[in-house]
């Protein structure tokens, strides 16, 4: 057993805890020594011992949390990119749907192209894209939940009405 390890075993639990707290607050062994008066070698030995028991798991948990936050940021970026692409596509589709009919001048006169099939397909694509956006943003889920709640309230109202009539029938 080294000299600093012997000093470590002679320290009270309160001293060890204060060293741990100071270190977790960002203090170095030297600044802990200056604050507590405990020899720097003893502080270092205590920190080394604590490192294996308490500090390393905290550091590992912090690193895991950082990785999780990076993954979340990557997902948010992908969702943001997807939303921007969908919005651009929606704008293009709306432009096709809303444009004036194409007219072509020929030798026999002006011909208006029948774009009805294209505009119908465009309208369907717009609807699908809007549904996709709503689903991605959670709007569809909210609207569905509200509709279910409205339906449940309506069912409850009808039940009360039916029960009231049934009770009225029993009284006669």
C-alpha cells in the first residue's frame, strides 16, 4: 500500500464526499487541495479511487447522452429536409393545378388542351402530399382524436336520451 493510499483510508466519508463534489463541480486536484487543505497527493489518490467507482459511470452516461442528442439532431435535420422537399413539391403541384389552360394556335384556329386528367391526378397528389405532411406533423392524429372524442360525446348524448325515454316508458 502506497503512502497516499494509506492517507486515503484515513480520510472521513465527509472529506471524501466533499472532494468528490468539488471535483464534479470542475475543480482540479490542486484547487481542491487549496480549498480543503488536504494534501494534493491524497486528493489525487481519492480522485483516482473515486474515478473507478463514481466518476467514470457519470462520464460514460454523459457521453451516451451526447450521442443520443446527436442522433436526435440528425433525425430532426432529416425531418426538416423532408418537410422542405414536400413543401416544394406541394408548391409545384399547386402551380400545375391552378395554371390557366394551355392554348395552342394552329392553322385551323386556337386549340385548348384538355388538362382535366392531369389536373385530377395533380389534385389527388396534392391531397396525398397534404395527408403525408399532416401525418408527419401529427396533425392527422390530433384531428382523428378530436373526431373520436366528438363521436363518443354524441354516443353518450344519445344513450342519455334513450335511457330517459326508456325510464319514461317504465313509468307509464
